[in-house]
C-alpha cells in the first residue's frame, strides 16, 4: 500500500490483517498489525517489536570497568544515555565515593548534550513533516527534504541544534557517537578551554533557535486544537526522576510516579527501590517487555515516561526560560495534561531547558581539570537510573568477587513506554480508522502516534532467552509444511 504498509488476509474468521511493516521514521525495526472485518471495523491493533539483541547476556563475564563502553553499543542514537547510566553503576560497583562537583558536571554535560541533540533530531528531522504538512499528506512529501525545501528556517534550526548537541558530546568524550567519558569514580578527560569558550559563545544563538522551535510546534498544534488534543490520547500513569524538592532531574534523583489525575502513587524512591515498584511482564507477540507499577497491577499499572511525563511529574524545571515556557504550556493544556501530541511541545521545552543547563555547566572553568573520587571496597550489586531523551532508563548489574559481571537487567525508556504506545495506536485506530477503508494516509496516523514517543526499538529489545522462537518448514513453492515454536516460557509447541 505504501512506504512500509502491506495488506494481507489473516486466517482468523475472515478478518483481514493490515500490516505496517516497518514503522518508519523511528530507530529500529517494528511493525503494527490491525485486524479488520468486511465492514472495516477494527478488531485488534498491536505494536510488534521484531528484533532482539541480547546485551544483558553479552556483558556477562566481562570486567565491570568495561560496562560504559560495552552498553553504549546498544544504540547509535542514544549511546550517551547508556554510557552515563553504566558509568554511575560502575561507580557503585567499584566502591567510588561522591564525585567531585566538576567531575559530575562533565558527565551531566555529556548527558544533557545527548538530550538536546536527540530531541532536535527527532522533532525536526522525523516528526515535523507530519505536523508541518499534515498526517494525510502524500507519503513522498513527508520527509525532512521537504522540510528543507518548504520550511527552510525550521530545517536550519533543527540542524543547528542537533549539531550543537553533538559538539557538546564530542567536547566531553572525544567523539560525537560512541565516545568515552565515564570511568569508575570519574571521567577520563577534562574539557579544553578553547572548546569550552566556543560552546559558550554559541549559547545565545541556540537559545533563540530552541524558542523558535517551540513556536513552530505551537502554531501547528493550534491549527486544529481540539483534534490535536484528542489524537491518540489515553490517560495513564507517569514515571520520572525528580530532585528532593520536585525539580526535574536528568542525571540523578529519586523516582516519582503519579496517577492520571495527578495523585501521587509513590515519591522519593531511590534507584534500588525500582525492584519493588516495577514488575516486567511479557507477551508472546512482542520481543519487548511490558513493565507496570507493581502496586497498581498489570491492567491499571502501565505508565508512560519521557518529556511529557517529566514535565507534568515535576514541580519545576529549574532554568528561567524553560520554566516560563512550561508555565505557559500547563496554563493552556492543564496541570496534568495527557495529550499525546503535546509530547512534542514538552520535548521542545526540554531542548530549551537543556540549552540553558549546558550554558550553566560550561560557565565553570573547573570542568577543564576534573578530579577523581576516592575509591573504596567493591560492591556486588548496583542500580543506576537516569532520564534518557525518551524517558526513564534503568540499569542493574551484579558482579562476582573477581570483578566480572554475572547478572544484568536493563529497562530502557521505550520498554517503559511499550503499553502506552499500544494504548495510543488502539485509540487512533478506534477514533480515525474504524469503519473506513484503510488508505496509506490513515495508516500514517498510527505511525504518527508511535513517533510521538520517539521509540528506540533496538535499545528496547535485548532480553535474550525470554522471547518466542518460531521455525517454519516450507516447500519449494513457499507452502508451509510444519512449524514449531519455543514460547517465552521455554515451552515448545507446534505452531
């Protein structure tokens, strides 16, 4: 049917199966299946993650000091998030004391540079065509090349912001992608004085471009406000890190979860407490897990993470320009807004906030000569949590007495959003597809809902040994003769 969708008949009581494969303008590989009847009524909608990587097993047996370099290879889109999360974990495993302020500042700088460049990449390069030209525009027009052609000022803002974020990362780690910074108890380099001054000089321009991006989205959003507020919106719980006083926190902090009406589910929870607060469920039709808040149960306990969750979950951002934008946003949309497309608005406010934070961090010349933390006895277990661009990222590791990793569990941002994404595409299908002939533009509405979460599907598929394996035997004509399946629980059955 289009750039990634196909139509085929499912053997389920005459229902047709519409497949969007692959989902486009996201990182990684996934597909959506929609079951419809002869009247085009929607019977089922599912987001399937169809790849796995096995990183939780790959790191077993490796020295704990290698973790920050190993796990960043999960992804080329958000490697810094994994690098920083693992860096915090190896601090714990290696017995490091508190990091000197300038050393923590360097890690924060790298991390926030990642948030800036990732958000800019997603909104301007991947999501903006749907908003600028409409979800129903022709498929060949919904790309960044047309943004550059028709809205050159928007494209320039996106390119400049992304480039600046990458320059921040490179100044800290030596490379824009897969550089190194975190080591047990510190960092492996300071920032050169010339690089620090060059980046500082660019801050005013980046602040202006970030604010222009917010206005671009607000104009698009206001063009059909009622519809855009309702698009794919399903009330859900939210989870994120905050500081003790409720200020948004990207690098450290405590876990806070709220119900859809803003009621507190829990607050002030340290990283290690995630094991009591979050349960990971599995389903046979996806390689990605389905986490939920344990005390609310699987049906009611699903939650969302990421820019919008952070914005409504915290009390303030902590920088003046971004706080003013947040106040204007909440005044228009409500204190505990749930609108799916408003996630882009929150994402752009975070771009502005990140730019302000980068300026504050660069203003301290102490980051040119960082010190290391004092080291103590090894520890055998570590949990580290950061806020990645896409949301809350959890790393847990176990280590033996030889300093080798013997256990690992990663709950990445996209996994935390798994059920939320499925709820969103079901709502879109019910509201906008049900009863209609499924054209390519209508199928793009489903993809638009997924893109709002900026999923990183490669990061989210790493639980080797916990997903079904299907083997089929076909003859030369392509007819299936036999099939067996090993389910997620290890049971082997004929499919």
